[in-house]
């Protein structure tokens, strides 16, 4: 009788171990899949920011600090108070711009380079020059967004499936 109840406990523990490892694998796969979605969302947010900045420059004249203050409240991109303060003082925003960009941890080097280049060039030209710089950055990011969306479609499901499968495999090995 004792051996039969011990066997039942062993089976239950094995099932629990299998379920936990499978769920853990699924969670890891979902995390990496979500990172692909976050990357697309951040790129889209910067594209939207550049569209709004272009409209602001076109219709309100060029005042980078006012433009960033206006966008700070509505944009999904991180715009620090320090960045606005540097703009107000007329300083070089490049370093603080990069610091704001780097808070978006899911961007790849290519996207960071595009954004850093904009940070080095914005605020150094007249209205036409500013709109051209913003349009170039927007076009480049739109191209990157297309490839990021394709990658998300291709790899998103793969990451989730692999997570579940690897978790189940580890669970089986532990049993």
C-alpha cells in the first residue's frame, strides 16, 4: 500500500516538473517574441515623432526646444527634461539625444545609428534643412520598420514554439 501511494506522488511530481519546465520555456519564448514586437513599436513611435516634428517645423517655424516640449507630452518616445534644457540653452544635443535613444533597449545598432545621426544633425540648419534631415531619418526608419515587421512575423512564432518545445524537452529529461 505504501509503495502504491509513493508511486502516485512520484507521478504527480513528474507531471508538475514537466508542466513547470514547459511553461518556463513558453515564457522565455514569449519574452523574445515580445521583444520583436516592442522593437517595431519603438520604431513606429520614432517615425510618428519625426512626422510630428516635420509638421511643427513647417507650420510653427523652427524652435527645437518648443518642438520637443510639445512632443514630450504626446510622443511614445523618451524625451528627457535634460534634452529640452540643452535645447533651450542652445547647446549640442547629440549626447543627450543618444542617452534618450538608448533608453529603448530593444533597438538594434542600425536603428540607433539612424537616430544618433539625426541627433548630430538636427538643430543645425534652417527650416528647409531641418525638414530634409527629419524626412531622411523617417524614410530610413520606415525601411527598417519593414524589415523589423518581416522579422517579427518570421521569428515571433518560431521563438514561442521553440520555447515550448525546449521547455518540454527539459521537462522530459528531468522526469
